[in-house]
């Protein structure tokens, strides 16, 4: 049985920051058990877990040291010369690109396009197409 007498009427022991760091490191070592380390130093396991949380919080609160990452800039790849659009076809950049899944683009002529997605009401779309066809 281990007995510890605290002198000067102190109710608690005060651990230095170095002692805390050493005990947390010992308890965090591979294969170490917190309960065994706590018993060895006369602590409760909960105290070691609290010190571990404090250490983690200090590490997270500290700004990260700036680091350098090597960068390699590749030479641009040669591109083919773009084909000229035919006169009746608008330039490629003027055409909207369908990016939404289920998006349908309908060319109704005269440079007009109708874009609808998969959730379109088929009856309403039919009525719109009928009106456009009559024009």
C-alpha cells in the first residue's frame, strides 16, 4: 500500500508543465495503459485524459508554421488550331453548355434555344413547343 503525506496542509499537488508533458507522453506511448501510468504517478486516469485534452487544444489553437511545398510548372501543351464555325452556326462560346444532369437543350431555330431539366412538366412543354412551332 502506498501512502503519500502532503506537507503544509496542502490538499492538492501541483504538477509542473514539464511533469504533465512527461506523464502525458508516457501514457501516450505505444502499448502504454493510462491506468498503469496514472497509478505509477499517484493520479487518476481522468487527470491524464484531461491533461491530454488540454495539450491537444493548445496544439490546435497554435497557428501552423508556414511550410513550403515544391511546385513544378509544366510547359503548356500545344493545342490544335480551333475550327472556324460555319456562318449559319453561332460560335461555340456563344452556345450555353448543359451542365446540369438531365438538362435538355432544344434548338427551336432562329438562334433560339429552349433548355429544360428532367423535372419539366411534359404537358406544359408540349404547349410551349406548339406555340413556338406556329410562329
